[in-house]
């Protein structure tokens, strides 16, 4: 049959009503069937690929663990995976200074039951007691370091330890400082590998952890430039020269007492102030203001804005202040970090630098820091001095993308002392050594 004849036959059939809506509906259903099959195949393939990549990430993390790599490398693998698979959520969380991804923060904030269960597991206790602070709290602490800070602060949100009357049994990571002597008069016990500090990769791997919210290169990280800077000051006990404050004043420890801020990070600041004044002769202003609890609501996202206003006012009223310390405690999951110095269990210390720089190397113009190089050099000199005297005291310096109020003075520090799983006494033990190291750098020793 020729094509014209076939075409005329179809027209005749149509005129006779043999092709109608039912036939068109069948065609539409067939089309939908193939469309759904195609979409399902694509979605199924993507799902299999995600499972494959997820298994690869788990195997890679397990591989590092089997080889005995430090836990922070395993953590880096997990954070790197998060930034690959959830880049938008991760960036949004870090942009606001949270420590942890946006989705994790949102879940813990919007679903309190999840946060309660998570905290019970992380702390190894069966019940979480409600915290009382003098102001009514409307939500649980889900703190970041930066996680700076969490980020930043946090880094990260930090997880607040539940109140308890007994210290829970936690997995303890312990190391011992060798050759310890009197903590006030002590000779160096370790040598610094100065000949290797010019190697950028050695410097980075030996002394730093770089958060996936930022990036750094040898234009910023230069040990020779850092060591050339002179951070010594002329000690004058007649005027304030050091300011200590707490952007996150509600950070507590495993044995903190509800409503008693002398058993929180603020109390640790009291003790550091006492040491710097009574032992080393500085005049210190300790700002005990609360910036992360507004009208009874814990808000660590806005805390850096509130604390900055207070710090700028204090500095304007006391221009003699040359050193600014934002004292925090870190938040970790599951492991109690502790070091032994002079026979005392001591909380390890981590210094924190915000670079005002994103992971792609782009500068964050709306968060300028004219003292970025000085901040990095100041923390690096403290890190090296601590390595000489107390090799097990310091964790690697943590670098994150945002500013965390480190732009107010050239000698500005963000200190993460211990974690929520340390005791108050372990925190105070750490302050003895931090005060000594800080005095040595400020004295030019």
C-alpha cells in the first residue's frame, strides 16, 4: 500500500469515529509510563552512585583509623564529605558562625527531642537535667571554634554538656609531658625544628588544622615573618593592659553547678585573671558580661555582634589595653581530652584564628581584619613557646573562614580551653600554663 493510500485510509477511519479520546488517552498513558520509567532509572542510578560514594567515604575514614592516623584526620574526611555533598547547607551554617552544618544545627534547634537524645548518648548518661541560669532558658545549648567558631567558633555548633552530680565515665585520651618541673620556673624541655619551619607543608601539617570553610597559602602562613614580630609590651600594673571576655559565657563543664557562673568558662576567666595579676603583675579587666543569652534565649549566632559592641566600648574607655583574649571551651563528641603535666590532669588548649577568607581563597570584604598577620603571628609564637615548655599542652591551631572579632587589636587571641567533658579543675590547671606562656611572649623572653 502506498503512503497516500495509507494516509487516506487513516482519514477514513477517523471520519468513521474509530480513533477518538480513548485512543489519545492510551497514547498519553504510554508516554507517561515511559517518562516515569526514565525518571525512575535516573533517580535510581543517582541513588546507587550516592551509596557508592558514601561507602567509599566510610571505607576511607576506616582506612585512616586502621593506619593509626590522628582523629582530626578522620574528622577532616567527614567534614570534606559534608562540604562536597551539602555545600550550600555547610556554607550557610559557617556563614553565621556556627560550628557544624546548617542542617545539623536546624535539626537540633527545631527538634529538641533529637538534641536531648544526642546529648544523652554523647555524655553517657541516662537523663538530661534542665539547666537554670537566673534567666529562663527557652532552648537547649547547641553550641561551634566557630566553630569559630564554631565557627566557630565553633568550631562548629558546640554541644553543651548536661548537668550531672557525678562525672560520667568517658573514653579518655591521655598523654604525659616529660621532664616537668615547677610550673612557675621551668626550663624548656623540647626543641623547635626551626630548620623545617620554612617548609609550608611541614608548617601547615605540624601546627594547624584548616577548616573546610577557608583556605590558606604561604602568603599568609609564613613562619619567618611570624617570628620576626615583636609582641613584647612594657609592663605597667597601674593601667589595664589585658582584657579577658567570653563571647559564649554559657559554656560549662562536666561538673559545673547550675546557676553558678564561677563554675563555667567565666570562672576559668576569673582564675586566669588572678594568675596574670597576682603572679605576673599585669592589670587585667575581666568582662563577665553575657552575650549569648538574650532575654532568656541562647543565641550564639548573634553573640559575636553583642560582644564586639562591649569590647569596643571597653577598649575606647581603656586605650592602654594591648592584649585581648576571648576565652572559650571547645565542644567535642564522645572523647574526654586530657593531658598530664606535673602529675595533674590538665585540659588541652587550642588557639583559634579566623581568616576572613573563604575556601576558594576569596577575601570576605565585609569582615576586614587589618591585624590578620599579627593575629596569626601572635598565636603562632604562643604555640611554639608552649611546645618548648609543655609539649602536650596545645592542640593544633584551628583556622576558620570568618573573623570572630579578632580585628580589635594586633595581640588578639581566641582560646578554646578544654571541652565540655573536662572538669573545672582541669580547666584551671590549664590556665596556669597558659598564663606562664603568655607572660613569656609578652616579656619577649
